[in-house]
C-alpha cells in the first residue's frame, strides 16, 4: 500500500512545496486544521492530574502551540493553490479532535471530542521531555529562525496550564542560556508527541520537517537506542536496533518542483511511482525482519545490501520518469538514521526497534531520563510484544526531497 501521510504543523503553515513533496510519495496527504492547537483537550487535564477519567472541566489551554502572524490567511492561500488535489480527495484538512464549544463540567466521564489517544500518556510524556534540557535545546537548534519567531510574542509565546507546578512537582524549567525560546521549545515537543501518537492511532505516517523537528527526533532515537543496552540479556534488542543502520533518502530539485503546478505533480503519480512505493515498503519490512533474526552482523549486512540492490533496480523506471526534477534515491547501510537527520529536507516515519511510537516515546523520553526508577521489567516485556511492523508511525524514518546540491550528490 502507499500510505496516507500527515504533515505535522508548526509555527508557519505547511508550504505548497511541502505539500507537493508529500503528494509525490504518499497516496493521500492530511493537513491539520489551523484551529487544532492544543496538546490534549483542555477538558481532560483535571482527570489526568487526578489519575481517573471521571471529571471533566476546562482550566484553559494545556500547552497551546503558537502560530505566526497571518497563519490562517496564509493557510487558506496554500490550500487554494492546491485546489485540484483537494477536489480529487488527495488532500484532507483534519482536526485531531473537536473541542467543546461551551465550557461545561462533566461528572462520571470526560468529553474528549474524539481525541484518539490517551491524554494521560500524552501529557506525562510531554512533562518528562519538557523537563529535560537536552530535549528543550534540541527543539530550538536554529536560533536565527527562533529569534525571528520571537519578534511576535503575542502569537508565539502562549502560556498553558499544563506547564505549571503540580502538587509537589515543580513547574517546567526554562531553557538554560536561551530562556526566551522556552515556550517555542515546549510547543514543538508537544506537537511532536501529539501528532506522532495520533498517526499511530490512525495508522498513518507522520511527516516532520527537519529544521523544526529533526533535533527532537534525533534526541529521542538516540535515547531510545541507549535504553536497549539495559537488561538486554541475549542481545535481542540490540539486534533489533540494527534497523537504524538503514538510511533511505530521496531527492528532488526544489527549484524545479516549485515550478510545477499541483496538476503537474498529480500527473507524476504514475504506475511506476506505485511500484517503487510498494518496493520501498517491502524493503523496510524485510530489513526489519532481518534485524530480529539471530544472525551475525556481517550476515545481516550482506542480506540487507542484497535487498537494497533489488530495491534500486525497482526504482529505475521512476528515476527515468522524474529526471526533469532530478529525482534521486540513495539507500545504504552504515550512514545511520541518526546521522542522516542533520540534512535539510523532510523527516518522516519514525523508525525504532520498539513496537510503536508510544513505546519509543516512553523509552527515549521517559525511561532514559528518569534515574529514580527501575525500568528493566518493562524493557524485557517489550520482547514479548514485538510484532511485524506495518503502517503507522513506527515504520521508518527517512529524509525525503531536499535539494541535491545540499546533500553533495554527484550529478
């Protein structure tokens, strides 16, 4: 299958270029409605803090995600430009939940408006990651662009009740040495957690732009990988971690893509495109299965490279069809996913040796940070839960479609 993808929102609307890139890879593209801006439904925070979903009451926004000036107007212009794809059902504007229009108190249940993930999991993972200086700084690595955003604080630096102190738990910390960017970092961490979780629940692919979310993803996967070394009695989880050795990148000349209309992009979604997408899916599925086999590292590499060679042959027709936009595919072992994420482009499809995105978020965003508890039993339990990965967030992480010159690809 060719998956549905969700373009993770950030402070600026997803650009027409981002949409075109996604349409060249995925069957359908989901864009988040501009009104969808909070970490969890505000009616759920009290029940989350109580630990029981029996009382719903709004305490205001939990962790709102700031938007740049004229966000809504620019969003509408981009969508108007993609009208042909919207009309054909290739683009869908969606909200993760429908907030209540009237502020009411509910007893015995909590109105979540269709929010498909556990608000408690989302909130406490957010609190853990937003309490860690490494995660905070990873979210605001491009300081020049961050300072531009800070010029409009009334839109960007929004307060949230979920950041406050909770009983004996202190309020969330500021970023050391760059305190003014703290709210932006918190909002990006919140968005990363929420939309990755939503995508897993809906079995769709999250697409994260690297200049906004790449640092967070790299920190998360690095932490999750280090957790594998704990309680790995027979090396099974370390073997599973070999999936991170596969680097997959696709490139398009952005300048050439900018000149194409949405209608031109749709015409590039040919049968060769469909065959290449299925082949790519089969490659990652096969490499995942190989990584779990009790074989030597050299045997894994030999078998994986054979699969890669077959995949590259399956990509030849698509390379020929897209030669005018300088389409290129790079796929190999050795240059790990973690090492590849520094490139400008689009990061998508979280890859982890763990079962799914919440296991990855727990391992990299909670267990790796909490030195006061022992998580060996939970890590061992993951061995019993492993299953063949299919659609959803935990399928792979790749770089898609950046300018070839930035990657120093030979012409």
